[in-house]
C-alpha cells in the first residue's frame, strides 16, 4: 500500500513517495507534543492573568476604602504569686 507522504522517498522511484510508518509515528508524536505545549502554555497564561486580575482588584479596593487604625493598649503581664509547699499540701 503506497501513500503519498513527504517522509520517505523511494530509491527505485525518485518521483514517488512511500509511506514510512516510523516517520509517520515520529511526526504524530511531535505534533502531539507541540499541541500539549500550546495547551499548557495557554493554561499557564490564563492562571497568571487571573492572579494579576485579583491583585489589581485588591489594590483598587484598598485605595477605595481607607483603613482606620486604633491605638491598642497592651496589658501588663500578671505577676506570678509565690505559693509555698505547705499551701499546696493544705489545698
């Protein structure tokens, strides 16, 4: 079965091409790899654009709504109470 493909040129017939299954398989794998690379690149750029959009949205919300800050008074730590062994035993 002869199919016209540009992969393998027969020596007997210089003007005709014969089907070479190995070259066809390699070409199919290269085509599939190129398509997968395009898909993953598209997904990556889509995710990158989504994160950049979320960042821009957060920045615009920050500029639109001022944040009020109140002074916080920090409580002093409690002083430990010394308890003797006799008081512990009596309890």
